[in-house]
C-alpha cells in the first residue's frame, strides 16, 4: 500500500504539472542507504528512497520547481544523512530518524523509527518552532498530502507558483494524528 501511495502522490504532482516530476532522480538500494545513514533503515524509508533519491538540478531551476509538496522537495540520501548529522538532539525525533523531505531553509519531515520504544511516526521539524508529530506513519502522511492535492489545499496560483493553504494543511495533519490515537 505504501508504494501505491508514493505513486499516487507523484501522480498528483504530475496532474498539477509540477516540474519536480520530470526531475526525479532514480532511487537507491538499501545498501546505499545503510552506507550513508551508517545503520539499518526501516522498510518505509527504504521504499521512499528506492522510489526517489532527490531531484536533479538544472540551470535556472527554482526551489518551487523542485517541490513535491509546497516548499518541500524530496531529499537525496546524501542530504538526508547530512541533516541527521547537523540537527541537534530532539526529544520528539529520538535517536533513530530519517529525513525524507526538506526545504532550502532547513525545515524537514522525518520518519521516526525508535526501536527502543517501538515508536513510529513522521515528525515535522520547522526551524524556530517545536518539533511536532505530523503523522502516525509515512503512509498516513502521504494520505494527507494526497488529500491536500485533491481538495485544492495544494495548488498552483495564478502565476504558476506552488502554494498551500497552510492552516488547512496543518489541520489535516493534526486530525490524522488524533484520529489514529483514538483507534
């Protein structure tokens, strides 16, 4: 199901004519991931990076051109591993986390795989704000993103820039997290 969600997300980006679709770099093997991260990776992280290892850059490309969701581009494993090394300790992220999407300003989404507590989730890290849980799983996060595309929360504005209704986006993430907790 996760692979279908990844394909659906990219299909939604393609439907809106987002340039990132044409510049998706091929995925990498689990061996490559483990080499860069220096440890084993959870299956969903392997699937994510197996599908896409960042975005190929071209002359005059803007950050907007590289965005898979507004403001966030798929990270290459090298970028993700570097973020792990540079980001200070964080009690929400714990010891095992794997960045998957990032912004030019240092914000990112990361899959949490805390084997000691068996906690699995996806965190949103925004510079200057507390880290928060954005989804209970990568699949749940992709469902939120797909819903954002389908409902118009993610859209191209009249100038062709990729935009989002940030309040509604966060609301969908919060609702998805709280709905799962009640189950």
